C-alpha cells in the first residue's frame, strides 16, 4: 500500500529489532526506503535480521549489541551505529520483557527485570536519541510499543502493566515537552499478535489461542505485518501532525471487553434476534 520511498531519508533504530515485532518493523521500514539499525542483547537474531533485509534488497541495515537496561552500553551502541550509518532520526522502543506470573509469587528481581527492560529501557534509548536530536536541532520521530492493558492493568502481568502504563505517560509527556525541538512521540497499543518471544511466555498451551480469538470481534489474532504497516505510517511524514497519540491495533478486543452488552455478539445472530423479538412488547 505504501510507495517504496515512504521512509526515504529515515534512519531508524529499533530496540529488540532482531526478533518478533521488532524484526517485522525493521524489514518493513527497510522495504520502503529507510536505513535501519537493530539493537538487542543477542547477536545471532540481529545478524539474521540484517541478512534478511539485505537479501531482500535493502542495503542499509546495521546491528549493534546492547542491553537497553544498561544506559552506558546503549549509549556506546548508538554512538558506534551512528559512525556506520550516519545520524539516526527515528527510534522505535520495541524491546520488552514479560511473562505470566501470579503477583504474590513475583520476586523483587522478577518485577525489576521487566520494569527495567520496558520502562527504563525506553527511557534510556529515548534520552540517548533525544539528546542528540536536540543538540543537532534536527528533530526526530519516536514510536513506543505499549499494550492495550496499559490503561486497564491486567492480572498476571503486573510488572509489564505498570511499565507499559509508564511508557504511555512518557510518550505523552515528551510529545509536548519535545515538540518544541521538532520531535514527535507516538505509541501503538497492540492486542495479541503471535511471536515466539511473546506467545511462549504469555499463551499457555491449549485453550488459550481459541479463547483469544473469541475475545476479538474481528475473529482472529493480529499479524506482524499489520503492526509493521501501522508503525510505518506513524514513523513517516504521512503522520507529520500526529504526536502524543496511542493507536490501538487489536481487532476490537478491548472495546468488546468493556461494552456491557457485547457478550451477546457471541451468540448466533439470528438466534439472538429471535430472543430480542420475543422481548418486544406486542402492539
Ligand atoms: N515467572 C516468575 N519469575 C520469573 C519468570 C517467570 N516465568 N521468568 C523469570 N522470572 C524471574 C527470575 O526467576 C528472576 O528472578 P530471581 O532472580 O528472583 O529468581 C528474574 O525474573 C529475572 O530473570 P532472569 O532470567 O535472570 O532475567 P533476564 O534478564 O535474563 O530475563 C526476562 C528477563 C525475565 C524478562 C525474560 O523473560 C526475557 O529475557 N524476556 C525477553 C523477551 C520477552 O519477554 N519477550 C516477550 C515480550 S512481550
């Protein structure tokens, strides 16, 4: 749907870009003209992502190893990437950590690990790039991957819910504070999209996938490509007057959970309409 130069002139760093949604975004951005740099803890997936982009014809793909929890390693990675690729003008804070656990069973380190990756990691990368953009007067674009339960909270993912809510607050705070420097900050709140990293931790085997589909009005899980397309739009000049916004991409899942009568949509429609007709006062 996009022109193949939709992101020409963009050089985009994607944290957690070696796998899952991060990789999907890297491949999509490169396919429409961006130079991409993927950053993560593990070398192999980063190298595979770069190779996949290059074999698809994207020449400008780079990788750097760093843990977003560690501001010094992140800063060093950004500096070395910029030596290779030139000034980075886009950032996607995608690196995340999450697992299902009853909150009373979380250790302090378990809570800390997820919050460090999701909230502190987003801050560290944001500050590393934001400082550069401000100093250069270049402006920049950032996109944070949040989640649909950032507003409501969610059982069994307490550290992630707390951290992702913080990421939303960060997005909105900086959208205003850094607008003066020509920096845009938006977020995406995805519903369930199958990736190895997320589903191995968040979808216990068996019933759960079918249950997830039943929760989603559009009747299916999302795809990486759908998320990558939305991210492409928000990172591109097509969204140049959008900032501080959070776009939900979840097939209607969150709205369905909130609407008092939405459960009736689970019944066969004709059967339900017959029940409604029987409730109607006769004339
Ligand atoms: N249930 C309860 N506690 C868990 C857990 C689980 N499923 N998985 C890890 N932990 C605890 C560990 O026991 C440890 O706590 P402890 O030291 O008190 O025992 C703490 O979390 C840190 O785990 P560790 O594996 O040492 O940390 P790490 O930094 O290597 O990994 C995680 C970070 C835990 C977030 C790991 O799941 C990860 O690397 N995730 C990245 C990918 C991901 O989550 N993708 C999905 C995103 S949606």
